[in-house]
């Protein structure tokens, strides 16, 4: 079989490595892939948002199955376009991907179907938002409605910060059209948990919980990033919390989307906060998280391709989805200066024995030489019996990888270990 994976980051590398375990798959194409993914798939220089070129490639190369991984092509309708050509896909169609593509939609969905989330107000012009902020509780959270590369959420700890955020998003169009509307919501506190789930629109199967580390610096200081590391499982996600989430969040969300005529098939990501009032939804994503996928997928015992096809064919309830009774830790090796300015083009050396544990996010091939080409360069994952062992092993492997201006946080997993 020929399988095509749309995307070119660490998440896609994790998906591809897992798909390679299935003997039915002869060839995996990555569009566009990256220099590290080229070791595990045939990379094709087509951007993940170039839907015309993606569809043309898929048809001409007789692709049997497609995995559309990033948010942008999902929200643009890549799955719809491929399915029109008779190519089965893993991922939601455009109608369902709106759950991530519009925060206004997702917040209104939760309000309509009584799914626990932060209290919120929606604004379509800056003056009304600024008026509301005169009396709104502080701190507060301000979110651009549309996709913004994970940067469209601002936590304001003063009215001045809140006003500046509104003007930046709505007047100065920091995130373009994504800021035509904004959500201003209650600031919640508590441990954060990421739960990825397989769903075919009827059945929902949560994967192992995880904990992301968003800030650039140790002790959760510095700027927000796309994620500096993850651990799984998340110790705050107890069986009691999991049962409550299934009853009050996961199943109600799947039912709500079906009720709205937007059945969701693919990977639905639940970003949760465990508050004093119980778990609440911070955000939905319409795809595997990055770098959450890099710790969750290595713990999957079942065959990923089999699970994906059962989702596409709406028979997930017939498949046994199993995970290892183990722990995983992923440390991101970044370019010093990320997420602002950083140099790139440096040679990367990775020992052969840890290549299978390395997921490449921002690197390109220069002949046979792998060079840095992004802010987040690599994710290094270790799976061990305990979380403490996994964290230690991941950091040991990081020490053996070399490139100029290499940077990583030194405290990935610390909060989780303190909580155990």
C-alpha cells in the first residue's frame, strides 16, 4: 500500500515511524516532510497548505490512504478534497475541523451543550472589548478566534496588558484575519492535561494522558513556544478525573458535533485544566498535538494504521486499542533564541543507536548532512518503566546529539515527578 502523510514536523515524524511498523505499507510519502523524515519516508516538496498540488500528487501516484496531520490543511478542507477523489483519509473534514479553526465556534458549542469550560464573552470589534475589560476580572485570557500558529492566546495580568492584547489582535491584526473576532475568558488555575483521542464520530478512545511544557525557559519562565517537551502519563490525570472527563467532556463533545451535523473523525485533542471545580476544557485541537504525539504514540501497543483505518471506516468500537504500561519523556532540542530570533544551518550529528528515538522537526538535508532549519529542531523520546527513568534516559540521549547553539530546558518532567 502507498500511504501519504501531509505535514513536515516532529508530529508527522512520530506518525510515520509508527506507520512503518505495519507490513502492509510499502511506501510512505511525506508532503513536504523534512531532512530527518527523509530517512523514514519519501519526502515530496509540496507545502501542507497547497491543496491542489496535494490532491494532484495523490491521484497521479495512486495513493491508497492519506493522513492529514497539521491544523491548517484540515481547516482548509484537505480531507474533503482527497475524499472527493476516492482517497480514504485519517483526519476530520472541514466541517468538523472548525472545532479548532474557530475558538468562537468551540466556546459556543461548549456553552450550548453544557460542556465545562471557562466563562467567556465574544467580541467582533475592539471598542466593545475594551469597554468590557473596564470591569472584567483580572487576570483574564484573550484569544484570537482563528488559527495563529499556537500563539493566538494571551494571558493578561493587568488591564493595561489586556487592552494592549485586544488592540494588537483586533486593530493591528497581529494574527491577520484570525483576529477579526476574539474571545475574552475567565482565567482558570490548576494542573494542565493533554488528552489525545481516537474517534470515529460515535466511539471515543482516549490515548495516554500527557503534560506539555510550553514556556521557553526552566521553571515555566520565558515566552510561550510550540512546546519544549512532554511526559506521559500525566500524574494529575487520575482514574477519577478520567471517568469524569469521559462522562462530562469527551462523549458530550462527540455527541454535540454529531448533533450539529459536523461528525468528527480523526484525532480530537482535549486541552484540559483540572480546577477546584473539576476538569474543564481550555481548548480543542483537531489533530495530534506536537510534541504530545512524540510521547503518546511510542506508548501505543496496537498497530496505528489498523486503528486509523477503523476510524475512517467508523468501526473503532471493533478494534482493541492498547497502550504500554510504561512512561515516556520527550525533550525538545531547540535553537538558542527560539521562539524569537535564532541562527540555523548548523550540522547535526545523531548517533545511529538513538535515531529511532529521535523525531526531527526543523532540519534540512544538505547533501548527506542534516542541518538545523528551525527553532524546534529535534524531539528526543525515551520509554521506560517509570517516569523518572524515562526522563533520565531522554536527557542522556540529548547529551549525545550535537549541533551549534543547541538549547533545551533542563526541567522537563519535574512537575510531574513532584506530583507522584
